[in-house]
């Protein structure tokens, strides 16, 4: 009995397997035909991110914010700086929200201090840096972008008590890392290392 079963059963599944294999091959073929440019973009992102201090953050940020108009190093630096700006903007409004919620004067003072630090970053430093980047003024862009990390650090230093392990602290650290990554990419442009 057993041999018969094992002889007939595989025959059936073999057929389905072949069908599946065929559609899988077709799918892979279609993918390789239709996605060549994405492939090379990913390669450039990989190559660039290896030269930054936070490879994972760099690749995940650039890949999830892919902009078909900005696929060269300068464009990717711009994408990264843009994400940094939107993160800083988001953090500033988070701080303002916290200020309106707290009734602790000490906490309010610290939050107001941090808001004062983030305001120029959001209003001037980063927008000007992004503009400079698009004009090829990489040194100026690098300075403006690194200001974001400096202000995030200055805010972080003031945090104590419950604020020390708060979402704000988390945001300060992410902003610092995003700023470091963006600066590292701009430095590649400055050195002309990766076109
Ligand atoms: C901040 O940056 C992180 C990391 O790339 C990203 O996932 C998140 O969406 C950004 N937040 C905003 C508001 O841009």
C-alpha cells in the first residue's frame, strides 16, 4: 500500500510545483526587468550609508523616503536633511504641546529652554542649510546641519528627573543621529568622494 501512495502522491504535487515554479520564475523575471533603477539606487544608498556613523538609520531613512527626483549623492543628502528638518519641526511642536500640558514650573522652564534651542534650528539653520545644499555650498550646509545636533545635545543636557528618560530624550538622540548621518553625507560631497 505504502509504495503506491508515495508513488502517486508526489506526481500530483510535482505538477503543482512546476506550475508554481513557472509563475515564480515569471515573477522574478518581471521584477528584474522592471526594477533595474531601484536596484542601483539601493546600491548607492548602501555605499553612502557605509560612510556614515549610523548605517541602519541611514539606509532605513533613505529607503523609506525615496524620491525618484533625488537619486544622486547630493539629492540623498537633501532627502536626509529634509527628514532632519521634519523631525526637528515635529519635536518643536511636541515640546510646545508638553509645555501646555505640564503644571510643574521646573519642567516648564526646561521645556521652554529646549523650545528656544529648536526654534532657530527649525526656522533658519536647517532651511538655510537645505538651500545651501541645493546650491552646492556644502561647507555652509554642513555647519547648519550640525547645529541641529548641537542644540539637541544642549536640550538633552538640561533634562533631569522624569524628563531624562522621556520621549523628548529619545527625540533628542534621534535628531543627533540624523544630523550626524546628514553631515557625513555632505562631507562626502565636500571631498567629492561619491558622485
Ligand atoms: C524622523 O526620523 C525617523 C527616522 O528616519 C523617521 O522614521 C520619522 O518618520 C521621522 N519623523 C518625522 C516627523 O519626520
